C-alpha cells in the first residue's frame, strides 16, 4: 500500500457549546489540515496521486472557512464546530472528489500545537 499526504492551513474562529448550554469564548485557531490518501498501485507516472491535485482539492474545501467563524456555516449550526467534526466534514467533502481512484485514509486537523483530531472510516 502506498500512502501520500498533503497539508494546508487556514485561520478561523469557533465557539463550542459547553455541556451546561453556555458557550465558550469565541476564539480563533490557525488550523492545519492533513489529507492522507492511499492506493495499492502506482499510476503510469509512478505515483499514487499528483500532490498538487490533492492539495488543490483540500484547499478548495477549506478556503471557504478562511477568516470566518465556523459556527456561521450551516453544517456547524447543526454539528459542533470541534476539531473532530471539522475533520469529518473535510473527509466527507473530499472523498467524493477522489472518484475512487485512491482511498481517502484520513483527515487530521490540528487545532493548536500538540492538539489534533483525526477522522477516518
């Protein structure tokens, strides 16, 4: 199995709802997103997938969040805007774009140094 990954980053804010219904203070993060794909075989060029193509896909998905509040997006109005949920959102957005040529093995979201969440199927 061959695996490649690309990273991108963006800055956005969020505000989680605490168990008692109150909200934590609005704050921002410099999110780092890693997309990892794998394939059993290499293509005619000897690669799993073009890094630039994968990077463009992940950039297109995350660009809408740049300098915005995650909680303003419909998805995060019904789902918490945690790093875990953000990872799932990006995974579910990227997977259909790959067209079955490679397998999306996971999305990792770093909220701050040493604090990361990963979503995979």
